[in-house]
C-alpha cells in the first residue's frame, strides 16, 4: 500500500483531517483483538450446527464478499453438474420418446393434410390417468403423433396415424370402447403438443 | 515458521493451506488501517471494534475463495467498506443517534498539538472542540462521500486505489472528493482562516 506523504495543505481543514490517521489504538489493543477473534471463532464452531458451517463454507467459495456473487468457472461447472444430477435423481427431467419432434410433426400434419387421420383416443375422466394412457399410446408403433389437448379444464388426448389403425386405440381409457369420431382439421392455436405439458414429477 | 517475513500473498497462501497463524499476521498488518477506516466512517469506537471482528471473520471464512485477482488489501478494504456501509444504513434506519454521542477523537491532546504545529487556526482553537466538530462534519457527509474522504484524506490512498476498492472510475473518485471537500469547508468554515 502506498500512503501519501503527510504534507502541509493549503486548507487547514484538509490538513487536519490527515492527522486523523493517527487515531488508532495501541498495539496492545490489536493483540487483544486477535485473541478475541480466536475466542469468537471457537465459540462459533461449538455453537453453530455442522450443516450451517458447511453451507457457509460452500457459499464463501461461490460468493466473494468483496464483489458479490462471482463463482469461479470450476465452481460454476461443479454446481451445474450437481444440479443436473439432483434434477435427474428426482425425476424432474424426463425424456420420453413421444415428446420428441411433436411440434415438427404437427406442422407437417397441418400443412400437408396427407393421408393421415387423427382420432380422439380418450378424454380425461375419473379413474383414467391421462399420463399413463399417453405412455401406453407411445408404445404403439402404428401411431405417428400423440397430442394432449386442453380446453376449458378438460384434457383430451388425440392420436394420429398414417394408416388410420383405429383398432390400436380400442380399449384404451376406462375399458369401454373409445370415441373414434374423426375430427375436423385443426389449427395450431387449438392444439398443444404433448411436449408443452408440464414435466412429470415423481419422487 | 516465521510469518513476519512473508509478503501478503504468501500469508494468504499459507492461510488457504490451513495455517491460521498466517491469518493472525495478516490481522496484525491490516487491523490498524482497517480500524482507522471503520472508525472514521462510524465515529464510534465500540461499533468499530465489533465491525472489525465481523470484517476479519468474513475475510477468514472467505479467504478460500480469494483468487488473487486484486491485492489482498484491496479485497479486504472492499469487504470492510461493504460491511461498514451496511452497518451505517441499518444505523440510519434506527432512531437518529445524537452527534453528541459520537466518540471524541482517540488521540491525546498533546499529540494533536504536536502534530498540528504550524497550522495557525488550529492553535487558536479549542482542539477538543475541533475534534468533535470534525467527527460531526464527517457524519454529515453521505456514506459515499465519507468513504472517499476517509480513504484519500485520512488514509492517504491514491485515487486509483480508491477506484479499485470502490469499483468506480478515478474520475468519480475525484468528483466525490471535490464535492465532499466543499461540504466539509462549509460545515467547518469557522475553523478556516479568513
């Protein structure tokens, strides 16, 4: 540290301010200060739970008290990996085959209007678990797309297939025959891809 | 191990390696300067003692994350200023303390007389009164202005270093100083020569 030399100043007030740098206690005070510092540290170690000390230690690595939140690259990568592992562990991130490419295929379906047919597979009703039914549908190799449609609080699942294999849908739902009515051409705004549904949480 | 011969960076490395005695040496080196900084911002010895403990405790807990991007003293000063300004903001939210409660200056009057020899207006004035008035005037400044006055006029740090510590440009440091000096001259005009 480079301290400026104490020199007379034109303004006596500023000159006098400089004299305040001598306003420090004696060396004894600072020796006692260090003893007190160690005493407080020991007390802190005894009183604080171990988990709090551990959290403090981690935070002190991530947050520079002089600059705020400034984690090192290593800490950032480590934290991101840890978060990803935790998320996967808790099932917050699930990747299902029927979710992939739904948006692109929907576009093709609406634009092309090819020889595909779209069927109402089932509606949500008591005793029918929509998600488990979607899982069942996703295993059907004949089905090309599966859409989850939500309007006025009611959820419906539609499935489309190039070969209109209606039979594959039979029996899905509450055990009764499904509604096979052919639907009218749909618009993008009316249909929500399954991939836009909230993630499945399983603990 | 003789820590006295090690430089600051060496002491930091030793502390990071788990030798707390190296941190003791850092405290010996920097506590008086940090004390001066905090005292001149709070004008209260008791608060200064507590804040000094808090500052070094924070530095000790965080030293593992100190990566040497700045010098240790710049880092420590920044911690000290952040903690002190937080404290002052809390104190300002509480019922106003009377300026009469501010501590009188720590040094003895004969020391002051010796140090102030040659400044005529001071000789003619009650020194104790001047000390109190100086502290009062400092407390009237905003925290930002008080900080630059403390670092520049009292602690003697150059503009560049102050800019680094506060994370502001040199120009801002100069501008704050200019304004703060004007304010102090107004508050203490009776002590200035005609």
